[in-house]
């Protein structure tokens, strides 16, 4: 069964993440930079990683939104195509577990500890990314868009249209918010 992308539901999920992020903003810097073990990321590093992942799609989505060819009407629900469907189904946490492990490539590694970035700045950056994601979803919920595909940040083998890319980013974020929950426990 194909993943059904529903913009209204996506907006609710994004709002939930924004509310949880506000809770994280109230945590102490000490808690935000503490790593559960030597090989794990801190809460702040996970947050920075989500922003880096989002930024990898910014220009691709902006260019796709500017495309005036082959527009479809506003989207109430859209079925994912085969490869995006495969990734999106396996990406978010399910039944308290992250089932589909992915190795993070170097360009998506957060370098917070080395750069000494203030936690408020890192959290604010992700908040802006979530606002932008919400804006993209709201746009294709109300305006006609092109469903032409573009290369994903995962590689040229995976190609997304705008709603699929937004769903992938959202699933990626949900996966890492779950990771943060585990770090904080």
C-alpha cells in the first residue's frame, strides 16, 4: 500500500514538532550538549543535523515551486511513487523503534561542538526550517504545483516531487525528534 500524503495532516505534524522544539528551548545548555555516549550525538547536534538536512532541499524545492510547467490542482491527497514510498514508509520511528538505519554522510554531520554555536541559535535555525517546511506544504495545499521530480539529497537514484520531498523531510525530523526523546531519557 502506498503512502498517502495529506497536507492537512502534514501541517498538524509540523505544528507538533514546533511545540516540542519550544520545550527543548527551555532545557539547560548543559543538557543540550551532553552526549549519552562517545559515539552518539547530543540533543543540539541532532537539532543541527535536521537543519542541515532541510537546507539540502531548500533550493531544489524553491526551483520546483517556480516551475510553471505541468501544474496540477491543489493537493488534498497524493500517493507516493515507488522509491519515495519505500523510503518514506521505513523512515519514521514505528512501534518505539527506528527500523531503517541510515549512515549519515559527512556533509550532513553536525559540527556544533567544534564551532561552539549557541544553543538558542541552533534551535532558532530549526524553527525557521520547520516554518519554511510548513509554508511549502501550505503552498501546495492551496496552489497548483508541478509534480516534476528532482534529485534527492540521498542521491540521484531517489527522485522526489515537492510533496514527497516535504514528507521525507518531515519523516526525517520525526525520526530525529524520537532520537532526542531517547537521549533525554
